[in-house]
């Protein structure tokens, strides 16, 4: 599932191996030591979520009428609803009355994964003792695990690590509550790579701007014309000479004018 507000319905594959677990309550599966796993299911529908959608809303809407693109039976016990809202993926096991949140149904493991739902005796850098994973959540495509101390259990605050075992949230007293989710999102935003802003290109200059910048209006003008004529003033490539061209520069004219004004001013004051 992609990181947009959408949901999917999963139903057990219609194979002989699943006959003993089909339409069974979640606690019955636990008593028999069976784990609800993605590999036993197939996706029968996927669609966009409405703003007010909850598992209950979806169940009631589909109970009235199934969409034409729905490829399974009516939503029943042992089905799994997977909701992806604001980048947070939550899986719900359908019960006779209500739903049970289950962890680890949608796997999103990366090549650097060290922690999984079955992790035990795990050492977290900066924390004493060994830890065990007992719940997880997927936010913005990243998986995070709620860890409990193996010795002290609920007497010690839980912590949250990522798939590599890095400590993300310390002292998670209420599990994946709104505070912990916000801390995870803060961590994700800070871990985004910062890219340098693009260097703006220097705007092209008009001929008069080129002259104001380097005093070579005539040269730049001739170069542009030569691109069409390839020859001006009987000189191939029309390269501007750095030597004396026989023309009086504007700066020289300006200085000459200033000198003349100074002489006239001097005479008028005598």
C-alpha cells in the first residue's frame, strides 16, 4: 500500500491449509498457537478512505453493498482490514463483534533490518538489560517497534526503536499514543536529507548592459552580428583587440569634459 489515505481488505486464501483457521475468532487462533500472517491472505479490495472512515464505517458500508471491484465474499470473521491514514498503517482483525488490532501483518522490512516482531534478548544502545519486541507501527513507510524490558516488564517504561534497533523514543508510557507518534514524525522529518538550493543562472545581458558591465558594447554587438555574418569589417572571427583601436574611450571623453568644465569654473572665479 502506498502512503495515501486508503484501505484494503484481505481474506484468507481459499486453499485446504486454511480451512482450520477460516472464520475463527482471533483468541481461538492464539490458543492454538497460530499467527495471523500476510502470506496466508490475498487482497480482495483496495480503495480510498473517506475522511470519516473507521473500520466500523467501512464494515457497515460494505455490509449494505459490496463494490463492483470487490473480489471476495462479504466481510466476515478472520478477514483483515488494513487502513493507511496519514502515513500510519494499522491492521484490524475482523471479529464477530468489533475488531482486534494486530501487529506485523503488513511487513515493510528493509535490507538493514535487525528488529522484527519475534525479536528477543535485544540490546539497545544506551539502555541496560535485554529487550523484547511486542508491538509495531508503520509511519510514512517506516516500521517502528515497541520494546519491553525482559526482566522488569511493565514496571519499566517501554521504548521505541526502528528496524535497525536505533532508539527513537524513550519512556513510551502509553504505547503508540499521539505523543509517541508525534515524536516519531519529528524524528522522520529531521532525518530527511537536506539538499542545497539550486544555483540561479546569471541572466543574459542586453548589449547596453554588457557595456555597463565591462565597457565592451561594440565588441559584444559585433560578436552577435558575426554569428549571422561570420565576418564584419573585413576581419574573420571579429575578435576584439585589447590594444588601441583608434577610438577614444568613453572614460577618456568623460575625463576631458570634466577638465574643460574645471577650467571654465576656474576662469569665472578669477
